[in-house]
């Protein structure tokens, strides 16, 4: 569509001009904007940058970045239109596919249109099973997690321990994800398995982490993604593929031999095998789901305990609720009905997802010229023109920290806000969307939330008190409500703490491991 036709279309739709940031003549093609992003990433402050830019320039604005015209928005009206009302127009696009394909292949997170619908059709029935996730299986892995938490090397004195939780959470979710996917876990938390297969499992985990970092950097460069190629990137992708392929083949052999007939529940792999899904598609979809099941839940667990360790009053209130339902017996976990009674735990999880969304920034390409409902004119309330080929970047991190939506205490971690009707309604109007929305809403939402709720409950049962510490195990004094200013963020595709999560904690277990 030429300029004259675009102008006529915009007038017909009553569009008004969108605020557009100019580029530096010293750094053309939007390279100056990329430089700002890369500098923020170097300082590990990229998510706060998105918030600062929206506070400075408005809820919706345009710019050229890395040779690409980009509209950035945190307006829930626009995001709702992109993800729900015009979902068929706004797609991932060829650039994202090219960025992600070396690791994720042709899976659900790299596909659009009809091909994406095929992936969704393959995977949806698995996540919609009533027993997903199975609490008995979760409990097995929780026991391994608590054994690692309270092992002798972490003991400082008596019932006081010190350890790094973020790494444990990623190992835990790797174990639960592989059990869900293959019907057999990598058992990376098991101390016995450390010796037998630890090198192979840890090699995969490290390679997967490194490859995910490369994907994130490539996506940030947009049209210049191809500049980021390296032997390390290719090697880590190859390690990840080989690891997954070896597990798939081993499990398929058991399926053929009939050794899996005693299994009461079907794994993702077994479901795909019985549905006659070809080997390449199976591998790619498995890697995509493995990324989602491992990284997103580990990130959420990390931010929950990162926060609880710095907000003692909230930890105390949460522990009181859990004990009121379960008593002080740490030997058993909650049932589904008991979990349903823990409303404050739900509020803690919701507030964590509000302030620390697992995916802080996301995007879609516009595949045909259209409009979005807001951002135009002097008051930014009129529709705006979105030409074909425009990249839309939307920021859940910036949106969910907007004072217009959540009040003047928007930056404060206050779980009680989720008891307020006006805040609960944010899940309806699209201004709270931790698992996306529309046709591409996360398939694993229930899986992730149920697993997170169960694990958080079990760990709080086992821990009387928790506080941040440094690498030497010494306590760190961080003022409540101010600690967020010191966070350094690690951004892969998901968001984690760049400094990890080192904490001191007091065991509530009778006869804690010594």
C-alpha cells in the first residue's frame, strides 16, 4: 500500500498521528535505539528500561530500531486487540522464526497460521487432562528438592542453612518437565544420579541456558539477528538436540517393547507416538514444551522466593495461612482441595506475576495494514495506523507497573491488592496477562500455576524464616519496598535474577538433615 493509499485508509479509520521518536543522525537506521537496549542489557536493567521509556514517552509510541519500524505499547486496549481481536493479523513473523529456529526448530513457538494450529492441536489434549500435573509425582521431586536444600554442605549451624535456590529451581523444573514429557525424569536433583549421569544432564542444562541467551540477543537485534552467529551457539544447539533425541529414542524403545503398559498416565511423548507424529516434529515440539515447562515455572518460583526473602511480613502471613490449613506436619503435602483454600498464596503468586512477569516483553509482526484503538492524537486516545510489516512490541512488565492501572503503590509488592474488586477485574480487561491472552494463550497455564502453588506451599512448610545472603552466606540488609531498585535482571526468553538467589533459611523440619 503506497503512501497515498495509507493516508486515505488512515483517514477512513479516523486515525490520528502517533508520537514518533526521532533517530540520531550519527547513528542512523535506529541503531541509536539498539545501543540504548544493549547498554541496558549490559547493566542487567533491561526490564526497568522498558518501564522508564513508557513513563517518558507515553503508553504507545513509535520508533525505528535496528532497521525496523516498531510500535511500542503498554496500553491494554492495544494489547487486547493484538492478541485477541486481531490475532490472525498479528503473527510472530519470519524474523522471530529465523532467530529461534536453530534451537527450537519448527515448534509451536516458531510457527504461525495453519502450521501453528497443527501444533496446538497436537499439544492441547495433553495439557487439558484433569490430572496434569500429578501431585504424587510432584511430591517425589519436592522431596529431592528439600533434601538438597537441607543437605549438610548448606548447614551453617543447628537448623540454619544457606544455599542458592535459583539453580535448584531450574534443576527441579527440568526433572518435572522431563517426567511430564517423556514419562521418565532426568533426576538431576537426585544425589545418586549426580555421579551416574550428572555430567550429561548438566551439560544439556548448561547448553540449553547458553543457547537461550543467544536466542534472546538475536531477537533483540531484530533485522540484524544474523550478525550473532558463533561456534558456541551452534554447539549448544547441537548438544540440546542430541540430548533430547537420545531420550526420545530410549523412551520409544520402551513403548515398542510394551514396557510402558503399566503407566497410568500418558506422557507427551507417548501421546505423540500414538498419534503418529513424525520424528522431526516430535523433537521440535518436545524442545518447545521443555523450554516452556522448565524455564517459565523456574522463573516464577525464583521470583516468589526472591520476594519472600526480602518481605518478612509477607512470608510470615503466608506461612500462617499454610499452617492454618495443614498444621505443622511437614511430612505431607496439600491435597487439591487444601490448595484451593489458600487464598493468600494465590495472591502472592498473582502479585509476583504482576511485578515480575515471566516474559517481560513480547512482540508480533503486522501481516496486513490495520489500526489499533489508541495512541493517536495529542491525548493519545485516537486510533493509530499500523502499516503492514510493523513490529509491535508490548511490555507486560511496563503495563503491570502502570500507576494508572494499579494505583500509586504500583511498585510495592502488596498481595492484598488482589482481594480488591478493581484489581481482580484486571484479569478481564487485559491489563494483567501473565500467560498471554487470545488464541495463543499459554497452554500450560494450569500446569504452571498448580505446580508453583504446590511447591511454594511445601517449601514454606519446611522453612520457618528466609532472608537474602551474599555468596559467603552472610546476611544482606535490604530495606522492604526498596529492594527492587537493586535487582539485576537476566533476560533470556524468560526473566530471572542475574545474581541468582542466595538465601539463609531456618528449617522447620523435626530432624532436619545434618
